[in-house]
C-alpha cells in the first residue's frame, strides 16, 4: 500500500507556519523581561506579567482547539494574524502593570490560536509522520532566529523596532494562510457533540499521559530559558544581543537533534530516548547560574536544547497515534493547555522563588523538582509501552481467525 504524499508546495507552506509561529513567540523573549523591568517592579511581579501571556489563555485552550477546527484552520489563521497585527501597539502604550498585563493576555490568546492551528494543520495531512518531524525541526529554527532578531533590534533601534519584528511574524502567518487557500487540511470540520468527560477519557490513555508529562517537563525548561534566564542575565548587565545569542543557542540545539529522532528511537527505544532527553534538558538549564561566560552559557543552552528539542515531534506523534481524527483537534487543544500551564508556571514560580531567596536558587530548586518529575515520566512511559503492546496483541488475535478462513 502506497502512502499518499503531501504536495511539496503545501509542505513548504506548512513549514513556514512552523517557522512563523515560533519566530513570533521567541522574538519577544529578550524584549519582554527588560520591558517589564523598566516599570521598576519586583522580579516576582515581572514573572507574573510574563506568565500572563500563557496562563490566562490556558483556561480555554482545549475549547479553542475545537473552535478553530470548526471555523476552519485557514480562516482562523487569517483572523488571528490580523488581530495580532492590530493589537501589537498595545505593548507600545503599556506604561504600567495593568496595561502590560492586558497586552500579554490579548496577544498570548491570539498566539495560542496560531500555535494550535499550525500544529493541527501538520497532523491532518496524509503523510503526517514525515511532515510532523520536519515541522518540529522548523519550529526550532524559528525559535533560533527570533531571539537573535529581537535582541539585536532592541539594542540597535529600541522597543518599537523589536515589537515591529513581532508584528512582522504575524504578517508572515497571514500571507502563508492566504496561500494555503482551500486546502482540505485547513477546511472546517462538522460540529459534533463532544462526549461529556472527553478530557478524562483522553487522559486515561497512557500514551496521552506520557506525551503531556514529557511536554510539561521540556516546556517548563524552555520557558525558564526564554522567560526567566534573561532576567538572571540582565542582573549581570549582559546586553540584549548577547542574551539573544544564548537563547538562540538553546533553540539551535532543539533544531539540531530533531532530524535524528527516528535514529535515536531505533537505537535506544521510546522510554530511554524520552527519559534521557528530559534529564539533559533539566540538567543543562539548572547549572547555567554557575557561570557568567557567554560561550559556556551558549554551550549549556545548546545541550539543554538538544534534550528539550524532542518534545515537539515525539509528543505530537504519540498524541496522533492515540487519538482519532474527530478527537485530535480537542486533544491538541488539551496539549496546548498543558504547554501553556507549563510555560506560565516557569516564570511565575521562578519569580516568586527569586524574591524569596535570589535568582540562582530558583534554578536549583526548580531543577530538583523537574528531576523528580522525570522519574515519574519513566514509569508512565513504561505503562504506555505495555498498553501499546497489549493493544497490538489483541488486534493480532482478532484478525487471525479471519485470515485463517
């Protein structure tokens, strides 16, 4: 049986969605901590403002996955891109905490819709395993370019240029969505009544639990790198351009490892690959406060990125295999909720710890908690493997009598 292939033009457009959405997210990483810090507020409050971009949208992420699927992924991308361009000026007028909080919530909600649409689009094409693998690699490229651009523009031209680069990312998403046109993967789905308690049904599946826990650990470290590490580095009077280089090194590590995902899985298996990846992601980030050398921080960020970089491809593949087409939009939305909570929890918890005992201690305490979570991940992955093998055996038993006749 021949697997249908997605046309190259459509693949390229999907990969541009991957680049644009994650560039749009990461271009502000060197910018927002300093912008909030200019308000003269505590580290804890800065952490709260950074978390606002994630935690409020997380409250309706799963439902947004359904809404965008029903409205149509392409149309949703067009509208949220236009909304992002129109609301970017909120940042430039945010000269107090409430206005900056509002800008974060509005733009964070629009970005979350963009993120869900782009990833759901990638899982709807016929050769999704291939497309999702490349998609995950290109997201890391977007995360590499974003902080370089944001940090450089902030140093050279100030906040207006940096936020303009953010709006340019939304413009790219608008153009790509327009070019995708009426491709079937972006078409609206028929409204279907969702079974009550569907979230609990999905969360009982070991593969879904493993995908979500792995994403939570990796996204927590990535959010620490992007949202809290700049605060620590700015305490040492490091320039935005240098901070951008360190953040980009982490994203480059994510991009570097993703083409080798299948090789790692064949050599070491799913359980070992994911557990070791989580350990590298956690340890690489936790030891960063031990040095102030830019080149060494870049090396540690790269190593951390290599570990954290597998969450995208492995998480999406596990999710796709454990859900039907009708469930996938909602499941991707649930994963978005987990990712949003993880991304928000990092600056929120780290900021609170920093106010109590300093920024360095925040890295060590959170690193210890994430290591404990990694041990839990191992047991969940083992249960998922047993469940998958049991399912395969049952299917073989059911099919065998028919083949015998």
